[in-house]
C-alpha cells in the first residue's frame, strides 16, 4: 500500500480553515441580511414625524381617489353607476359593463361593483385609518397641522362610509388598521354606519377651521364637514340637526350661488364647499371626460332618457345649460353637460364634491319634514329662481312640499354623486318611481350586491336580498 | 539492496505480514529467473539498435554503473551528459528495466535515490548534485523486479493523461485480487500485483484502461489515459465544481454547445426545449424577445415563483427569468425575456440541476431547480480563428382563415335578427356606417406570405499555450418579424475568457466576461389581434393621408395607429466572473468566486400627435422607463481532497454573500406640441414619474462532503445555512441539507456474472430539503411609497403593503431514485429517474377581503404540493462504422402534480382555483353538451337542476400539465456530412381557439370577426350545428351561454403535438481540399427550425395556444463556418 504522508501541522491548518470559515460567515451573515427599507419608501414610524410627510400621507388619500381610473367611486363612479341604476342616464352604446346597471340586473359577481364601488372606498378608509393612528400617536407635529390632517382623514372616512352604506346598506365598519380583525368583520347595521359618519364629522368639525388649508376649496374645511353632516342627518331623518347643520353652512358667509348656470362647476366656483382637483394628465373633471362625446357627430356613451328630459319644467334654464345633445343617424342623444370640458391640460373645472345649492335643498327637506312649509319653499325658491323658474305656491301641504323637494333635487342634483338613486331609496319612493319607469324593476334592485368574491373571502359577510 | 528495498516497502504497507513473507519467497526464486533476464536483455539490445536517435530510451540491466547507462542514452538519443567527474563517485549502480520510456521519465528513474538532479539544455543533459533533503522520501521501492504469478508484489503505478500530466484521483483496481488504490497528486499509487493480473484504471472524464501485468513490468508502470468517448464521461457542471454522468450522485441534465449551435434561435431557452427530461419550457409567442416559462419538475409553490435559479458562469443572473420590460409591446403580456440578452453562441453548456442533491447547495435560491449556463473557454493549443455566418428567413406556421366581408356581414345581420334588433350605427356600424363592399384580409396583411429575416455572424479567436488560454469573440444577431414595418431585434454580444494555471499548478484563475447589447424594436401592438377586426372596417387613412378617427358618426379605435408610434427596448447585459484558486497545501485549495451582473433595459414609447385622437389630445406623449438589475456575489470556498482508504474524499466549505438590486423608474411625459421633441423630456409641460427599488440580500454557509470508494460507492452530503433578507427579524435563517448516494454495481464482483452486454450500471438515490423564498422583498416591513400623482402640486404618499413579520420559509422536500444502465460498451445508455417532491409551509399572499384595505397579506399556510414523475433518457449508437454513424437520443418525462393538502381551502379565496388531490392546473368548468337544435344555444350539464350554469355545476375537466413530454434526436454522419433531426413532443390538454373567440367578445357582437369554421353555426330551429347562434344582446340566453362556454369542457382540446423542431444538415469540406486555401476547417450548413408540427390542435400553435398571438415561426437558415 502506498499512502500520502500527513504532517500534523497540515492537519491543524486544514481543520483550522474549515472551522474558522463558518465562524467568520455566521458573525457577518446576520447583519448582512438585515436590510433597510427601500430607498423610495418610508416606514410608518417616520411618516408622522414631521408636518410635510404627514401631509403627504393624508394628501395621498386624494391622490389615490383621483388617480384611479374613471368609474371608480370618487372618479365619477358614484355619479355614473347610480345614475344608470336610477333614471338619469342610459348607456347609448352597447355595453356589457353598463347594461346590468341600467337594466337593474346586476349579478352578485359584477366586477364594477367589486372593484369600483367596494374595493376603492375601503382602500381609502384604510389609508384614513392608518393616518389617523399615526397622527394621533405623533408628538412631533405642529398642532394646527395635526388638527387639520386628522379632520381631513375623518372627513374622507365619513365620505366613503356614506357611499358604502348608501349603495349596500349594512357594510363592515372598519375604524382601525388591524387586518386580523378587519378581515372577519361582519356587516354593521346601516344605522351604526351612519352614526359613525355623523360622529366622525362631529370630530372633524371640532378639528377643522373655516379657512381652507390651501388656496381654493380643494381640501375639506370645517364647513365641508358640516355640509356632509347635514346630508347624513337627512339620511338619519334627524331633521332639526340637518336643518341646523345646513343653516350653519349657508350662514357661514363663505359661499354664494353662482348666477350663471354655465359657471357653477368651474374651478373655485363661489358655490363650491369642496372640490377635488384633478390630478391626472389631460384631465379636467372626470364627469366631463365620461359624458361629453368626442365630437358633435358621434353617439355619446351615455344619454339622458326621455322621461328624465320630460321632468325638466318648461323654461328651466338648467335643461338648456346642463344638457346638450348630438344627432347621429337621425336620432338625438342628450347627454349631461354640467361640466363643459371633456379634457385638456389646462384645468378649468374641478370635480364638485359639495356645493351650496345642496345645502338649501337639505334644509328645505328638513324644514318640510318639520312642517315649516314656508321655510322649505323659500329654500326651494332660491334654487328655482336661479334656474329661471317661478316660485312655488306658498300653500303647499307637507306631502306636496316633499314631492317638490324630490323634484328639485332630481333636477338640481341631476347626475351628481348618485343623489337621485340614494334619495329615492332614502325616501322609500324608489319602487313607486322606478317601478313606473323601468320594466324589469324589482324592489331588491335598490341595493347593490355585496360582491360575491368578498363573501367568499369573508364568510361572515351576508348577501343583500335578491342576489343569492 | 533488493532485500532492504523490499523490507522498506513492506514496512510502509498496511498489510505488513503478508508483504514480508511475500518478499522472502521472492528472494528464493531469483536464480530461477536469471536466465530469462539474460534473454530479455538481448531483446532489449536489439531494440536499442533499432531506435537510433529517438526521444525514448530502452535499457535493461542489473547493477549497472551510471556511466554505462549514460553512454547507452547518448547512443540512443544523441543527448550528451555533462557532469563533474567527482559527481559519480558516490553514486550507486542502478538496476533498470525500461522499454521505450520517454527520456525524461527514464532519467527520473535513473537518478531516483541518487541525490542527483538533471537539467535538459538543448541536446545536453546537465547532471548535478541535488539539494541534500531533496531525495524523495518514498523512493525505497526496488527499481527492478521480475514479477511472477505468485506471490503478489508491490509495484508503483503512475497515471498520466495524453500529455503526460499526472492525474490525481484516478482509481486502479486489481480485477483479480480486488485490491485497489487511488492516485495521489503526482498521479502515483502503489499496489500489490502479480504477473498476469489485470488492472483496471479509471478516471473521471477518461476512458477506462485494462492493463495486464506482465512479468517484464518494472517498478513503475506508467499508464496513459485518453479522454473518454462515452457520454457517461462527458463533463457536467455542478454546484461549485464539475462531475460526470458516470459518477454524479445527483440528477443533472446537460445540453452542450453542439446542440445549441444547430438551432437558429435568438434565445438560449428556445434551444433547450424538449432536450432535458424534467425541464418544461414554453414560449409565449413567436416574436423575437418573447418570454419563456421555465419549470423544472412542475409547480412547487401555490402562488409564489416556480422559476428555477439561473446562474451564468457562477454569477446569479440578476433578472433571473422574470420579464424585464415594463411598457406593453407587441411581444404581449409575457414581456421580454431577460435571457434574450445572452447569446446562444457564447454558451458552452447548459446544465439543469434537478434533484435535492444537485440543488440544495444553492439553498433556497435553488428550491425550484437550477440552470447553470457556462460560457465557452479557450482550449490549449494553436490559436484558431473561427468565423460563422448564417442568414435565413422565417414564415408563419399556423393561423386561421377568417370570414370575408360577405360572410361577416351576413353573420352580423343574423345576430341582430336573432335578437330582434334593428341595425343602427351603434349596434351595427359595419352595416350602417361602413362601406359594405370593402374587404381587408388581415391574415394576408399581417401573416400569409410575409417573411421575417434572421442574420447571425460570429467570430472568435481562441487558444493558448503553457498555463494560459484565452477566448475572445463577438456575435451579431438580427431577427425581424413578419409584421409590416421596420421591426427587428438586433443584438451584439462580446465574450471573453481568460484562464491561467501557474507553472507549479497551485494557482488557477479564470476570468469570464460577457457584454451584450440588444435593441428590440418590435412595435407597440400585437397585430395578430387584428384578425378580429371587421373585414370592412374603414382604412386608417383618408384619401388625403390623414388618420381617420371617426366614420359616419362612429368613433374608431383603429389599432393601426400603433404603427405611428415608435417603441424600443434597449437592453445591455454585463456579466463578469472571476474564479480564483490557490492550492495552499497538497489537497487543500482555497477558492474564491467573484461575480457581478448588470442587466439594464431602457424602454421608450413615443406617441406623435397624429397617433392620438384629436378629440382628446392635441399633443404628443412619450414614456421612458429604465429598469436596472444588479447582482453581485462573493463566494469564498475551501476545498480539500484526500485519499482515504480506497476512496477519495472531497470536502468543500464556503460562504455566499449575494445582493441583488432592482431599480426601476418610469417617466411619462405629455402635452408635447412638437413631434420632433418627443424624446426631449424637458419639452413636456406635463411630467409624471414613478420609481421602484428592490433590494435582496442573501447569505449562507455551505458545506459539501463527497466520498467515492473505488468509484463504486459514492456519497455526497450537502448542508447549508441560509439567510434571506425577505424574512423578518428572527426568521431570516434556516438550515437545509441533502444527501446523495450512488452505487456503480457493475464494479462489483458479481457484475461478472451479469450478462456480458451490461457495461455500466448505477443505482442512485438522493433526498433533501431546501427552502423557497421567492416572495417579494420587504413583505415583512410596512412602507409608504409615492404614487404617480401629486395632489395640487404637493407630493403624496400611500401605504404600499400590509406587513406581516411572522412568516417563514417555504420548504421543499425532494426524493429521487435513479437507475443508469449502459449496454454493449456503453453503446446503449439508459438513464432513468423517479422523483417525488413535496413542498409545504406554503408562503402565499393570503387573500384578504377588500374591506381590510388591501388585497393580501403574506402568510404561511400548511398546504402541501406534490410533484412526482419518471424521467428517461436513452442514448444509442445505432450504427458505428468507419464511414457512417447513426446515433439517437431520446428523452421522456412523465409528470404528475398534486395538491395533497390545503386546510381551509373551501373557505379560502382559492376555493375555485384548486382541488385537493388534483393538479394545481386543474381545470374546473361546466360540462359542455353541444348546441341545442331547437334553441340554437350551447347546452351544459346542470348538475343541481336550478336552471342556471354557474360554479356549482363545475366538473373537474382535467388539468393543463403535460401528461408526458420529451424529445428525440437522430444524428447521422457520413464522411463530411452530418444530418441532425430533432423532434419534440408533448401530450397535454389546453385551451382551444374557441376559448380565445368566446373569451374576448361574444360571437355576433360588433366589430368582431370570426374564423371561417364558425360558418357551421346554428341558424334556424332544426339545424344541427357545431356552434351556437350568434348574438349581440348581452341579455340573451346565447350571450350567457357564451360566457359559460369559456372555461367549459368545450373550450379545452387536446393540445398535444409532435414538432419537427430542428433539422440541421452540414457538410465539412475535406481537409486536403481546404488546406490549399490555408484554412483548417470549413463547414457549410442548412438549419431549419420548427419545420413541421403534427397536432390535432386547431388554429393556433399548440404550445402558445392563443389564436391572437404570433406563433413560433418556421425558420430556414444557411450558413458557413470557417476555421483558420
């Protein structure tokens, strides 16, 4: 046999090398795989350290809302889909997306409901919640910034819940960022959700001041919170509270009705309590891009049905100012024309979120419900006069007065944020009105389906009637 | 002297007593053999006279003074000895027996034990005194001995390669006595032998040599091994080293340059398809640059990546196999393949590591298998210049005929009639607004008769002498597509390799560098989708050459405007790899592997003013993205080789530090009023930008222990401690390991009883576990990023993710058993493997209800996935004669994927996607029953009889995993001619063209042309038709049935195919002919890719399975290769 000679010193060296190498590695590995946050991101702990990043986090809510594609809740979705479901517009072009809304034949797995009207608001709510938690915990922010930002978050959350409960009735109420509990939260009764909206807006009014934080009504101030609260009280049928809140806004002295109907929706309109400023390229208001056709010779995507055109009283300036038409192939298609600009890089129109006219209508309804008919008709007349219509007779009974409120809301708030659809459901008139206009109407159509995929993901969710 | 020598030798032996008695016996026989010696001496003298001035020496003699030997050498070789007279005074006479031994070896023998050294200078041999301690300590064996049958005596064997270099680790076995040994670093070993014994000498990569010991053998037998020609001995690149198919305990599939070079393809992945069992490659389309899905042994992870790890020359390929493009282009949603930035011509071999034993040393990165790409290196020898040029054309293979205008308009009228709707310009613009006599055949416009062109030119210079070799080369590759316009993908690649081994062989270094620049200009639009356009749609331009956006009240969305766009993707790939090794002590080598890779892609999309609808935009727009992947790696290692007993031990220990960074940025500009300034970002008044930054760090300590006992029993153990930055604090590290065992049973004694035609047999088993961390980065960390849009000019932030710091490693367990057999001297080689992999603790983005504000949270769930299968490779040399050779290579993979366990599946968001006990690619859908003759509507089995077809009526329709797949290559050569034919086959179920048709738009709807086959549709009650009635009313029953059809059994078909993937014919011009032109070699060739596909699959390509994607093209190229 022949064997390699082994020198003990070599063995020692070899063992040494194999023993030392791992030691060296281990000590450095742990540090090595601990990495900092990505360069282009910050972590929650630092976001709420200073005013600027905290403001950026809250403004991110608007950026998310307005950066979404057209049709998402805030990006025209709240106007478009309920507008189709009610009697405001129909889809003039064959469309599998809009047809189920217009014919009130939504299926439980409708994708627009899922992504545009359910997912979107909950994403904004999460961001509001995470900001509220971060802001509340922060001790390094300027007091006025902290108050303003918290107020805005509460407003945003309230605004989202208002639409969620409006479209679906009972919805999960998430006020924290705890996904472990949020993911199994069942639907809260609509009254509880609405109460949360009102509570949030109470807090928001306490935090916010009348002055807007920047030039223009593009972020909520105190009156934006009050105005939304007035609306919420209406839905809660808290008539005196609704009247009081609307009165506070009307009497704030900051807003006046714009006499020229064509100028109501301009940026920084004197009637605007809150406007969202467009953020995307080539965008003015999302309504303009959705409803104004590309030329005068094409069929618009959405047209106003005849029974709605007929609802405008003769001589109503709003019909000529806020509705326009194209005639194609001998057929006339009328389309919403409150906003005048389809698109463009020069921004002249913002998305109107809340305006003074609605406050008059809220107060009119609250007053009528409290049998203050003269007060109610006075408020309605304020709106009617601007539209070139005669004042209402002063001797209306309560029921007629309420119908007058409904009619005035239908016209004044035409194709704005789904008011028509939500009003009809709120007042219980939906079956009577839409049942008469639409052939396939059934009463369960007044609520949208809880998205089927969400029920699959959260077994504690239940479906709305009519969608099982 | 003889006695002492023998006793000295025996003292070293482990079997001391036996050796001693043997030596004594030997002594007594001395006289008996003397006569024979004298006879032999006479023979030797005759040989001397015949050899003249040769470089070899033959000499025999006992106790001859050195001077006499010197004289004999001078006479035979002409070499003169120069030495000081006093030098020889105290030298001993020598006993030597040499037959035609090379001079140097002879001299070595001569001076052994003499305290002498020699130097060869010109024709002189200078002999001088060696340093005192230089005498080799082991030189105590007799220099001369005559061997007899009995008893065995120790001799020494020196194993060298063809160039005389020693081979360390060669094993020698005495077939008779079963004694064996392994050669040391000088190629030496000692063994007890008797005359007549047969020694089998084997070494990795070399052919076995059987040596019969003759009585005349001297103390040192020099055995020269030649490189093996058996496929078993082809080199396989494994983790941190090399092996061969013969000795590997692991499962590695190898594709060599010769098979890659035959294919005129731009992407190395295209060249791999069908060639390695267990490796499933599917291309996403036929446009140059289109991505490939690559999967080794099925899907291991529910939703996380199943991509293998790509390593190029030891460096992790930074983008791995994920698409590198961010702007949608004509290549489609699968995007651009990162591997397109590696030139196939630079590749020496691609090794596919499959089982635990092979992959586990790569730790978590290799959980889904590893693909090692090794680039070409210079070979020692004359420097050769090689040039290779080919060019050719490609045409479309498969498409469908669509309806012409008459047929289309009739179909549309029919749909409106079925729905009871009057045509108007909204529901039927083709009938009411467009010219009903116009006909555009889009198939002709974009597909039929159109040609794409491929050109490739390579040049390389390689060679080297001494310890240094080099290779430098460049390749230009250009591929266009059949679409109209100047659309092409161009690539230039540079490759260099420098390797060095120091004279004392202790230091080794290898530097490999590739730099590739690729410019992909394939346009922004997939024109295959245009097949669907109404055949009478108005042309894009009016008579004045202006783009039409509206025709008679109908706004047009004519995709031809994309031709006005300019789109490009420029990729560069820089990869450098340095391997250093230093032999610190005999057997112990310290190594370091250092590598850097950067892949950068810059994309641009320009939309000039005329390409945009003036109703929306009066200006131009542009988008620019930059995506940079950088990775670097440092791997210090120590390797120790030692012979222990009859075996060879190999220990490898090392560490890895790796970092991969991905930096993406995107700039959108708009409102550019001058098209000439589209590329000037400053000219835009509206700018929007986004960014993304990803960092991945990985570190590990690894070790491998290999032990090969007589190349009969081979054990391989690997262990690794992995750390990954993708896990939260406290969860970053995990331990994984694997073991492999091989038994080459044909080396056993009983193998002699096996049928004589069995030349090789190996049983192999391996088992191991590794972790998978192919989840996104930072998932455990919360973060706020900037969305695209500031609000009112102020920057904004949004929360990027929900963080969960508690998740841990996904774990793959892999078990494999293999049997490799060789028959008739390895002329037939069968490799088979059974694998059984289980992957658990699945890391998934656990789907959250949207009410949480997010879509998922990364979590572990105890789901278990199983992949099992059989793999076979059969290599045969069917005909081997001096003129004609025919070899075949066949491989087959039979694979099953199964979800074993998924607790809570029914209530999870995956309840519709997966079924426990079935494959992850299980298809669930309604059972299609054909068309109802009366209503003309598709019918399905209504399981619960509720009158509705929905998920509760789903059946399990099968799965989309290939049942089996593989390839068959036949190579024929006759004199200078070579013909290679490669077939790829796959048995599978797949979405058929009707899936595409019904999935996109319901047949009958506006601006939606249909294949001609759909003429066979229901028109009136009583019709017995294949297709249901056309409809355009979303409320109609047929419309709902169309939606149900998608995903039903009717939308799946057999998508099996046999593809004549490559035919290659080449002719090497005879050397006597070309020598006059002073060139070494000249080869002309014809390569055809994708010549023929045999399949029942209708319409689209059965691999791509999408009617509206360009299928892989058929390419014909011709080329010439010249070597100088």
